[in-house]
């Protein structure tokens, strides 16, 4: 499978070390007046840029013409991309990365339209122009690059497993440990594709939302949920009495910002933002995932 490495044994440790050490060495400032890392009056570590010009970016031109930016996100991933249906508040690392990018382009919160997009529909939504860019645990793969472009990566993680606390599963040495069991993930996601292509003895279940998989796990309908470990830790924090994360990193997943293919100007702008905005990136991480136990540093962009 291109874009995903199957890792076991010593390679798991190497992948973990990569996630811990891949570091951005750029300056803490960022383009468009968005950086320094100090919180603004509204509690955000960025400011909204003014007089932004991205000549040659048709995506930015479309944003400017409509007077708002439309961003594809997830809304069922605690700590990453989550919507509280009671309060209407969106929170998470990915959501704040999306806001930071929007601010660097001159769009404040009231000029952002968040649009939830299922994993299987992400490329088509970008190709169709339904969204300007996508930020939501979106792994960079060669297959996806045939249709869209990516800025980043802005985060590195790997495939892990979530199981019930009463399952008797305390450790996972290899993905094949789930042979004969039923594993659930989001339709079209990289982790479920990994299992279907490389581990035919594992039964799979797929839903549009990870939250549906977690519900089935808690109810005993599936044996495990698999996706990127960063996502699973968020669910383990939300349901600490019911589920737990087991195993190490069985793949390397590099999260990128999905962009319309060929918009090099916008891609370069976002990559420069990441390169020069280390303090802001760290503040966003600490706010959303710092208490999760994940210890990572910002990766260098490709």
C-alpha cells in the first residue's frame, strides 16, 4: 500500500521516535501578522491578518469574492475536530489549525464556514470546489495526490487500536493479533484500507463516523476500533471507564491540509505559515492535546 508503511517490532519504536523528534526549526513569526505565539485578547495565539494578497491563487480569489472561507472538517473526534451539539462550539487541534490558516488569509471567526465532510468524500469535495481546504486527520498519500494537493505535514501519528477495558486485550504486538476479530473504522480511511489490503483474516466494519464505531465497541458489537492513535486517545479520554488504547504505532500517518490541485500559491503560503509559526503550533497543540499524554513536536513540512 503506497503512502503507508506497515511497522512492527523495532520499526514501531522508530516510528514513535520520528513522531517525537521530527522538528520544525523555523522562526516563531508567521506571514500576514499572524505570529509570535502570544495569546490575543480573545485567547487565541494568532491574530487576523490584514491586506492579504495571494496573486495567482484561484482558491484565495474565490474566498475573497464570496467574503468567507469554507473549510472541511471532522466533528466527531474529541481533541481534534469536535462539535458540541448542545452549545454549537467547535473545538480541537485540527479545528484550531484551520482557524489559524484562515486568520493568516484575513478571515476572522465570523467569516469561516465549517463544513463536515465524511472521510470517503474528502477528495471529491475539494475537486468540486465545495470547500476551500480540508483540515481533519487527513493522511498524505500518493493516491490522494493524484486528485488534490497537500500542505504540510503539520502532524505525524500512526495507526493504533481502541478496545473495551473488559476485553482482556492488554497489549497488541502486531495487527494480526486481531485475526478473527471484528475491527471498525471510518469508510475510506487509511487504517481500514491497511487492514483490508494486508490482513484478510480480520473482519471489518465501516461507518461514516468514528463515533459510530466507538458506540458499537462500547456496546460489544465490534472488538476494536482502529484509526490514528491521536484520534483514539481523544476517545479514551472521553470514555475513560469503558475503553483504552493498546499497542504502539503500526503505521506512519502524516496529516496534511487538503487543497485544490495546482494551487501552489496557497500551498506555499500555508507551508510558510507552518515553518515560521512554531510557537503558535505548540500553543494549539498544548491547548487541545497537551493533557492527552501524547508527546510530539511539530514536523518539518515536505
